[in-house]
DNA sequence: TCTTATGCCCTTTTT
DNA sequence: GGGCATAAGA
């Protein structure tokens, strides 16, 4: 069945009730599969469902597509041609590997300045794979100006695919892609899993891409019991290949599906809902649905013009302080924005006022340099052909940069008989004099690490054996980073296998650091979040900042961007608020005078109240 | 001349 | 944090 539901109508709740209903009617929890998009949403839904059926969370099968995919693939790695299993590349690793391939292709071509940057190549390749479109189509849809370089770009991606295979690495897209291949081409395996999952439940169906829709179809091919919920007006992940046509085509794919529409909003005051309805009305490509409010009347949303980002931060922080002084709870407040960097000033101001906050955007815990550095030690031990981690480690040594790291890597992999770890001792030959001593010390440390199998111990040893010194020489805030690493080591204690530890770190990398997560659960705090990450959540009071043309909607020249998707994003932001909503924009920025966002200008006056700040 | 180190700019969204 | 230009080093 398909549940088409607007914002705040209880989509996720519907899924958890469905789980409870199924269990009540005799379906065993382990035969139900819950698929979600984010780790956070998955945790929350599993927790709720488990408490409804009075069972332990572990009795349910659920998680993100990538998490479930990885679990299934791990048992069939050989079938897919990965000899000793595989390591997972996270976002930053993927980009690094692309950078390596880009340099290789660039040095072989004279006109290589035509090659786009690694981040663009990564984006492009991922888009092509997630939409199952040929590279040329992907280029013309996303970066039309690059079409003349299609050949060069394809050289890089070919090399990238080849390297991944050789090095036993998979990226996020491979997890989905390999899962489709596994289930499509191996009838026995498909039958096993699709028989096992008698009911498949999917949250946020509007954000599935081609691969994910196919995974769902394959997983429920035996029983054909699928429950999907979604809202086309909240489709905000097209850059990742999400295609809300999937939800429109649901009926075609599952002709016997029943469709339910939920249009009663239980979350927001009528005032907030009217504003949201008006904001999305300008979109042409949508199922028209006007949400009805059932809550009592509230305040009009406030429109707040401010001089600059500094004043904006002062306003938001002081409003939050007032709310707390009046006995309000910090947990009920969120500040939402289009891009990470917009949160900086707010963070500084909140820190100044001593208001605890939790930032849910930007650099993730596991993407920070020191975490990746220390994990690189573990990674070369678990996969000695992990070129990226080798180079990362080597470049930390004084006197070794890109060029020397490349030379040493070549030396390490020169001999097919001797594995890289064995050859490290003799690698000094490939290094300049200045670096030899450091390289020898590093080799000794790695040699010591090889005897250890527990990830926690390995982290401690790498830290003491060599990384700690580097940490204090490199980072002004080494103390904080060292604390992170100690925590990482403590966290790793519950893993006995480095392999499992690493793959879980890569997939759940988007999750909070353990320390912050613990703090977040214990203490009250304001949430600062990108709108993308705020999806599915709600707060009593919401501030949306940086509502200026150019920032929101964000305009990136040269790319084929979609104003309707930006407007859906605005809609998602507005509908996060239950009681109070503040829309902030500034007159100026470092770039000069700014205009208020066209999204605000599109909303008829009278739906909000303009506040004067003196 | 090839490499490494460093200072200064800017910053879309994510599994 | 990342990319890029430029200074310093070998």
C-alpha cells in the first residue's frame, strides 16, 4: 500500500503502527523489514516500533538502505568478486580516490586543465549511477558545460572503477548497485531474502532513487507486501539521484496497491500551515493537496529583517535566551539554514551566552582529519591495499608530500609476492634522505600494530606509538582532538573485529560523535541543523535564517539547478514548526546589498507579521 | 626544477 | 576544511 501524506500528518507514526498491527496479527518481527534514509530516522522509528510491540529493538530488522545492503552483501562478497570482503569508502575517501585518478589522467593528457575538480567528478559519477543513466546524459543534466570533456571525464571514472576493484574498495553507490546485482542475478539469493521479509516498509519514498526503488522491488518480489509512505512536496534529494517520479509511478509498479491520502496536519498552528501552503503553491509539478490544520489558532509567523549576519545571530540568540528565561525548554527550539557555513555566527553567539547547542550539519565526526588519520592505521592493517589510507599516513611524515607518497606506494605494491606491509621496512630506499628516519619510526610502529587484532587496542597503540606527536605538532586544538580519539578507542571496545568496526564507522559516519550524542540525550540543547537533516523532525519554535536570494534559494552558476526543489526545501523548513516560526533575512552580506528571498516575496502579505528590530 | 610548506580565499544539500 | 597561488627548500 502507498500512503501519500503531507507534512506533519504522522507518516512515520503510521509505519510504526503498521508494524504493531502486523505483529498483533501473527507476523514475527524478524520477518518485517523497515527501510529509512537516515540513521537518526531509523533509530527513532525502530525504538518506537519496538516499544509498541513490547519487544527488544534487536528483534526488528531495519535501518538505512546502505546499512541493510552492507549486512546482506557481507555474506556474499565472494559471489560479487571481492576475494577477502571489502572496505567501504566514505564520502571523503571517495573524493580522495577520485583526486588520485584525476591526477593520473591529467598527467597523461596535455589538455588536462579541462578536467573538472574531484568533487565535481564524484558528484557526476554518483548521479549517473544512482539514476542508472549513461554518463553523457548525467553530464548534460547536471553540468551541461562539461559535455565537450565527456571523454576525459569518462577516462577518470573508468580508472576509478578499476582501482576500486583492484583495491577491494566499495563506495556508497556500490553498496546499492551491488545489492541490485546480487538480488537480480542470483535467483536463489533473491528468493531467500524476499521470502524472509514478508513485509517491507519504506519511509520517505519520495527520496528513493532508481537503485533504491529497485532494491525495494527485489526485496519484496516474493510476497509483494510493501508499505511506502511519502510526500512529493518534500522531495529534496534530487542531487543524489532521488526521483519523485518513483512515488508517482508506484501504482504502475504495484497495480494492486491501495492508496491512502493523509491531509490532516496535527503538528502546526493554522497560521504556520497557511504560510507553508502558500509557499508551496507556486510549484507547478506537484500533486495538489491543501493540508488542513486541526490545532487551535496561534501566533502569526514573524518576518524579521536584519542588518547583517552578526545582527541576525544576536537576534536569534537573544530570542532563545528570552525563551529560556521565561521557562521554555531548549529542546523545543531549532535554528535551520540552507548551508552549513551560515551557522557559524549563531554558534559563536550561543557559545558567548553559554547556551548549549548541537550542530547537525557540516563536517561529521568521522570526517574530521584526526579521526580519519587514526582510522587509516586500522585500515591498512585490515586492507593492506588501501591506497588512500597508505598515502594519508605517509603524508603525515615530515618531508613526504604527494610525490614521495606516490613513489613509496609504488614501491610497496611493486612485488606481487610480498604484501605491502612486509615491504614497508625496506621502503626507505624510495624516500628522500630527510624523511628516512621518520619513515623507519613509522614502519616500526606499524610492525607493532600488526600483532594486535582488537580495534580499541590498535587505536591506543597507534596513538601512543606515533600519532599523538603529530597531533600536537599540527593542530592548535590538539587537546580536544585527543579527547575525541580516546573516546573513539573506548567506543571501539565493544568490537572484536577491526573489519566490522571500520565498516560500521563508514556507514554510520553520518551519525553524531559518541560524546555529543550522549550529551545530547542527557542535557537540554538547541538544535542547529541544515534543512535537509531536519526532515521528519519537529520543534515548537523554529528560526529559519539567511532567507536571501542567492543563499536560499541557493544559486550556483553553471549548474542546472531546480528552483522547484529549493521551494520544496523551504516548505520542509516551514513545516518543522509547531507553534512559533521566525523567518530571518539580512539587508547586507560581505558581498554587498541583499534582497529578501523570492520565496518570502511569493507569500501574500497578511500571512505573517513583520517585526522591527531597533 | 621538482616538492613541500604555508597563507588566504571561500564554503549547497547527504547515505 | 579545501583549493589555489606562492614562497621556501632540496
